[in-house]
């Protein structure tokens, strides 16, 4: 049994004594300098720890406890039972050097352009930072990206961001933790950006509400996040923006959601060109269509209002329409009817509701949050809540107004006036693109051509349609299909797709991505790499497995001369020279631990397996042996090991993994009957090993509503190598 002790060496001239680690085992002794010094009066020899309550004392004791844990793990709990003295010294010295390196550098306060041309980007719905990682890996013809700010709603996203980008990489990239639907989000985000111009905005609004794999929920709080994302685009007006989402969005509600997104993108305008459109409309005015054209002008002019002025503009629009109704009322109803009839009141009060759209939208947003928080779904309450939210929507209010007009016995001479009021209200709720559609139905063929030319100049972004990108085409060992909407500002080159960086026959396999991590069993955690001997592990098939390891460039292209395998790239890192880590990777449990300096500078992070019971292990073994969950059903029934679990994905070593999701137990390792570690899932997503996922490893139940543990961070992320390919294509085209 080995003993582990800490002791002080002789003090230096300043009276500070170095703290040493000493290990005694079987009559042999190992001594290591920890790199920490302390005044002897602050060191408790009996407890072998620093004494006091200062920040420095707390940090020293955390570091000594950490080294004690790692030494104890090597000596008493390691899967490998025999280590030489040199091996123990080498492994422990790696931990010590990581700590020393990390305390020799301060966080950089400014990003300085060392070379080349930087373009700025921000990352919305950032999650772990998959987009950010990929953009920081990209460089083309001396052009690269500077990371300005990111945003997400969750605390662990912020923690992971701050540790990775502020502490580890030394950047001053800001982070805003706030719900994008909150009224002051945009102001707060602009404060984070400061006076910087943003060239690219990227982000993937959460996909749960329309994922093909999940329930389709009406009035899910995530349903309207696209519009809020586009509000940011309207204000920042970047040269390019990328919106990533699940493939199911293309078919949601018969493709109407996809069309709506394109429509909204087309409605983002170059405000400098609005007066040209207004001037064109004014020339069209005649007695026959004056009211409708006035409404179109008012709707178009709302586009050039500042955020603080928009509500006033909307209110004035409704007042304009309401005045028209007031003039019409005596013509379609007598005095008594106009004061008491519920149809007239429905119309009149409908105008009041529409005039206060902002207040009703805030109320709707708060109700949706409460609905989500209380888990109202598939129960007796959901229909009532949904009905109320439906009734207060602008579209439904206008429908009620239209029904009321239809119920009234309006003289034929005034039916067109009533119809015009309904059209005006529809213009009020329409996107600019829809409003232009109404205008196009009014003009003649010659005017249509002139209008088309104006629209070409007024639309700020060019986009034809979204396209499906498979991450395996960009060097990611995973078949993850995602839809990309890429908006290209009209003064920039048009990008309609992201070309593949690897051919079909050179895609990265699961084995190439994971083989060097295959040294952990059930309920084990590794903090450093172990040598994996493929010949011993695979016996007769070793040569076949070795052939799966290919030398590649960073983007996955095969290059036997100067390339590295995927796992080598993962261990060494893919960031360009400018963004090489300033400190070694470290893990913290939470923000409090970060503030206290309770950091874990391990050589390998996030590599822990689940503690699965014997029945689960037997079940996984049977599924692994059959190679497929469905094929294993008979054997599972025979052994009494059937499960209600919907699916298990057995990884195939010679191909790509299926889409990595947020639950590790959905996957079975290609060689061992066990779930994947966070680090293995991160490899399948193409994150470098130096990227440490912070906070809790996993969570369950209702906690999933508020917590984003490591597995969720990984599963929801954009694969960095796919993001890198997007960033490279933008750098090739950006002006």
C-alpha cells in the first residue's frame, strides 16, 4: 500500500518554502515539486495542507487535494496495475506542468490583430460553442475571424464559454445569458458588442418544437425563436448570417415554416432604399385605391423606424384604420346598433387589442414560459391555455373582426370599404414581403417591372432556399444532417451551398475517431491517456482496423505525407496559431468553484463511463453481439432482458455514427458493451480534446428543463468541423 504525503522544502530568500509531493511504496520513494510555495507558518504539517481562509490558501489546498486524488487513482484504482517509478513521475508531472502553465498567463484584455484581416462574428443560441470553435479554426488567404460575443439562456453554456474562450484561449469575447424573447435582450446584446461592426452572425435556434423525433407542440416557447433571431439580424445587418436547424423544419406544417423563414429573410430591407419604394407607391394613388396604398406606405415606413419608435408607428397605423371605420360606422349601422351591437363592439375592441400588440405579446410570452415551466402538455390544461393564446393572437383578432363584418348586413355600396379595412389589418400583420405581394396584385404589368427593380435594391439579403448539409462531408465522423439558411447581404458574393471537404470514400470512421480512447470500462474515469495496442485488442482483425487510420489535413482530406489521423488532430488541436490555448485545459464544477480557483487540470477531461448494473451490461452485450437492437429482440426476450427503451444505436467502427443526441445511453460502443463518455461523444462531434465541457455530467427528469449538463452541451452542438467549413466558405467570398 502506497502512502502519499506533502512536505515543505527549505524556504527561499523571501521565506517561502516549496511544497513537495512524496510517494512511498514498497521501500521506494518518488519526490515531485508541486510548483507551489508557501510561508511555513501557513502550512499545517500534521494535516499537510495550507491553513487560513484567503483565496490563495483555498486554491493551494484544492490543488494539493487534486494532486492527492490523481496520485491515489494511479496507485490504488488504476485499471493498469503496474507502473514504473518513471511512468508515475511522468504522469503526475503532466498534471503539475498543466497547473504551472495555467498560472503563468493572465486573461488577455484585448484582441490584437497580429496579422492578416480579421472579420467579426457573434454566436446566438451558442450552447457549448460549436459554431465558435469552427470559426476560430478557419483561416483563408490571411483572413480569419474575431469572436466578439455569444448568447444563450443557460448558466452552464456561459460557464463553458467563459472557461474556454476567456480563461483558456485568453479572448475577451463577451457572453450574454438571457432569453432572446425578453424585451431588453437586444439592447443588452448591443451593449456587449459595443461599437464593433459585426460581419457574420451564426446560430441555431433550439429545434425541439419541430424536431421529427419529438412531439410537435403548439405554442412551445421555442416556436417563435426564429423571428427573434431575425430581429437581431435586422439591427446588426451583417454581411452574412447562418441559421442552422434540423432537417424536419423543411417539412414542418407542409413546408409553410420554411417558406415563412425565407419570406421573413426577404423582408429584411436596406432602409436607405425605403424612400424609393414609398415614392413609387405615392405615384400609384388614385381615389379607387387611395386607402389601401396609404396603408401600404404606413406599413413600409415602419421598417425605417428605430426599435423604440416601432410601437408608436404600429399604434398610429391602427388609429388610421380605426378612423376609417368610425367614418364608415354611421353608414352601415344606426346609432343604437353602433353602441350596443356585439359585432360592432368586436370590431371596435379588436382595434384596441391590435393597437396594444406589444403588451399582448409580452403577456403571451409570459404565459408560454409558465406553461413550459409547469410542464403543461398532454393534460386537461393544455387545450384551455392553447385556446386562450390562440384567441389573443393578432391573426385571430383580425379573423373575428372579419367575421363580425360578414355577420352585419352591410349595404352593397359599402362592402368594398369593409373589405378594405380587413385588407388593411392584414397588411398590419404582414411581413414586408407579403405586403409587397398585395402591392403587386394592384399594379399593372408595366408598373410590376418597375416594382421588381425597386425590390431588387431594397432587399438587403439574398437567399434562394435552405440546403441540407451532412456533417460527415466535412470530416466529422457522424452522419448528422442539418438544414442551413445562409443569408448573403446584397453587397457580398452569393453563397448557395457549402462544398464537401472530403470524398465519400475518405470519410472519417468511428474507429479512427475513438480507438485511442478505448481504455475505460464500466463505471470508470480516466484523467490521462493510456496506450492502446490495436494488435492485442483485435487479434486477427488488427490489420483491417489499422487500415481505417488515415493521415489527413485538418478538414479531413487524405494526405499521407503531412497529415494526421483524426484522433491526433483531436489531441493536438485544430485552432489556428492565433488562437492557440494560453493555459492548459481545466474543469470546474460551477461558477462558485471557478471563483474559488477550484480547477482540475487533467490531461484528459470528460472521459467517464456510466455505472450500469449487470442486467443493463448483459442487455448491451446481447445487442452488441447482434449488431442491431431489432435483431437482438429475440435473444433479449429469451434472457428476460427486454427494455422499454425506444432505441439503441450500435456504433459501427468502419462507418460514421448516427446523429449524436443528448442521451449517452442511446449508443453502444463498437467493441465494449457500454455507453459512450462525454469525450467520446465530443470526438464524434469533432470537438478538440482541449475543449472541456463544464458543470454536471448528466441530469434527468424535470431538471432537463433548466439544466444543460455536459451530454446535452455535446449533443445539441453544431459540429465544429462543419462550422469550420462554413467559415472557410465565407472567408473565400467575403468582401
